[in-house]
C-alpha cells in the first residue's frame, strides 16, 4: 500500500513538495480515518518534517530517518530501473544528496558531476551515497556556521578515496579466499605462488575491466574452476588460459 502511494505521488511530499532521497518520506491519512475513508484516496505522502508537524510532535526521529534512508533509496532505484531511466538520474540523486548536505554553501561544478558519474559507474549508487556520508562526517568543517571551502574540497576527494579503499578490501578478500582454495586442494606449499599469480592476473585485467567486474570474475569463474583442480601445473595452465580469454574478450589480443 505505502509503495503504491509513494509511486502515485512521485516520491514528493504533498505539503512542501520536497522529494526523496533528499528527505525521508512517510505515508499518512489526509483526514482522520474515523471521519474519512481508509482507502488509498485518503492517504498521501509526507516528508518527515511535515509529518512531524502534522502530528505536532517528533514522531520520526533523525536516527530513524538515517536508518530508513537506505531502504527507501533501494526502493527508489527499483522504480527508476522499472522506468528504464538512465544513469543520469543516479547522478542527480547523488548531487541532490550532496547539496542537501552542503546546505547551499557550495554546488558541484562540471568536474564534480563527472567525478560522481564515474564513481557510480564503478561502485554503484548505494556505496557512493554511503561514502558521501562517511566523507561528510570526517572532512567537513564549519566556520561561522558556514562550510569552509578547504573542507568542501577535502570532502569531494575523500568520497573517491573511501570508495577505493572499500573496493580494494573486497578484491583483496576475493584473492585471499581463492589462494585458500588452492592451498586446500593442491597443498600448503603453493599458497604464496598462487597469491602472486592472482595478483598478476588482477594487474593484467585492471586496464580493461572495472574492479567490480574483476571481483565478480574471481568469485564466479576463477574460484569455481579452482575448486576442481588438484595440482599446480593444471592450475597454472588454467590461469594462463583464463587470462588470455579475458583479454581476448576485450579485443586486447589477436
Ligand atoms: Zn514536506
């Protein structure tokens, strides 16, 4: 029911016109259900602030808003995908979110737009928004109630840096897990060599694939095949073949 009402109201607060994801949305009765209808016509979308005002007390706390934001974002994204909208919309979501945090002290220039677009392509919308929060809390500094320009620049840089660190962690985990499979199947002695070979593999792929794609390849193909190999020469041959296949797929080899 709530889903249908958000959709009908285009994720916009009926009172003030604020849109998700800049605000957290709720549905509520327009007229007290004891005096009005209880169907969808008597329900409307409200932002948290207007909802609280309507009930004349703080029913939705800031903490609740933070926790609910991710769920609402995922829902929003599902609809966007439904409608076959393009990546542009995702850039707008992140920009709106950054602007809502920056409180109009600063706006993103074209280079900033481009940077956001790149992050979304590499890491996905939800990760980017998470790192916007992390960067905001660790970098933004105020002077006379205004965000300092220096800290705003640091904030933008930190979003990329945090995303990179998180992703590097994922890739590292995938490599170590794969080397662990080798150790179990082939023997303790090969652990270090397998790690080195996997590092080389990643280095060869990196110019042509995103980190996300490489992680996916390791988790699906490399780990699955490694599970069925029980000696080092076979594993080496598999890795060499697979590396060639992956590069060929990108037209990098004849
Ligand atoms: Zn509102």
